[in-house]
C-alpha cells in the first residue's frame, strides 16, 4: 500500500506547497513520518512535487521520471522501526491471549479485546522513544554516534520522560484500534471457521476477516488519528522553530477541530484511511496466520519423527 501514500502526498504537495521549516505528515502504509521541509523541497522521504493531473497521471509520471522504486520511497527506514514494533506486538498478543485463556481459565469474547489493547500499550511504550528520536533527526542524515548525541541532548533538555512525548495521542489512537480490531477479527474468524467446519482459518478467511475488522476499527478510531496527526505536526514545527511554546493537549486539539470544522472535521480522510488500513490489515494478518500454520506443521512433523525414532529404539 506504500505507492498509494507516495502518490497522495505528492498530489497534496502540488496543491499546497510546503515552505522551509514547514512540517507535513507522510504515511507509507506501515508507519507515519513527520517531515520537515528544507528550502521548500526535500526531507528524508520527500521529493519536490511535479505537475500532476490526477492519481493515474501521478503514477505514470513518477514511474517514468523517477523509476518504479520511487513508489516505495521511505520503506527501508520504516521497516527498521516497523519490524521490532510488529514482533513485540504480535508476540505480546499471542502470549497474553494464551495466558488469559489457558493459564487463568478465562473463556470469553473479551479476551482478544484485552490482549490486543495490552499488547499495543507495550509496543507503543517500547517504540515511542525511537519514534521521537527519528522525528528530531529526520531532516538531516545522522551517523549512529550522532544519534546518540540526539538522545543525550533530548534527555538533558527535557528529562527522560521527553522520550515518551506524544505517547498519549498514540495510545488513544492505537490501543482502541487494536482492541476493536482483535475483538472483531477473532469473532469473524471463529464464525467463518464454524460455518465451513474447519479447525484452522484458510488464507481467504484470514484475509477477509482482517480486512473487515481493520475497516471497522479504522472508522471508529479516525478522530484520534486526526488529533495525532495535528499533534505530530505541531511538535515538528515547534522543534524546527526552536520555540518554547508548550504543546496543546489532546482534548484541546479535538475541541479546536470541532469548533473550526464541526464533528465532521474529526472524520477527515476517512476514504484514504480505509483504502490503506483495510488491505494492510488483511495482508498483515493473513501472512501472520499462514506463517503460524506453516511452522506449526513443521513442529508436528518433527514431533512425529521424534516419536517414531524413540519407538524404533
């Protein structure tokens, strides 16, 4: 889904040019990147906009003039953070779900909801410092030694808790999303498996359940996503201008949006979010379920071989 976001931000830049010191949020399907423009042109994941007539024209021109790889610009640095975040998230979810179900003996539809919410809190807490460091340093290339200096300066200026600045808005968006997503996914998956009388979900069942659950969660948590975007941009502009003005609270931002644009303002960008989140969730969960069933099959075969060898000996 990365190409959709690359095209979207290029079209947005064409309509509203970004000036020096101005920030904008660039999403590539896996994570959000706050970009600071230098001299009106590029930051780490942004190139100067062209003259595009629409989505298809933008796709053709970018591929023709910049090459096919440009449609996936920003993916490598994203994966550096997305991979550990995803590993922590899925591992925590599976372990918590198993603990609640088998160790504590709870059996109810709320188990995925609790496990999903708790796993997301853990993943966000671990990744937040890395996210803030990347936000501070992405306007220029830094070595690993310089990245250490960025951390030390941030701690010296604002204390250790500054590494978790922005944790609140992220949790407000991601924790409800995860809770709603896993609740609906496990419910839909179990119903479809029961309908077709199978014990494990097929790729089609995982894909369709993931897409539907992701769409539901995306709609219900969109207001928090809008607030998080506003807050990230505000944080980036304060850092760029080196202003001492304090950040606006999450609820104040929400109140301002409602005052300026009404409640509809909290649901801006619904269609692009659905187009990105639904397929991303479907691909993610179906790949994960396939991987689990694949390795489970290998483990069963190993156990059978071990049992046969022990019987022979």
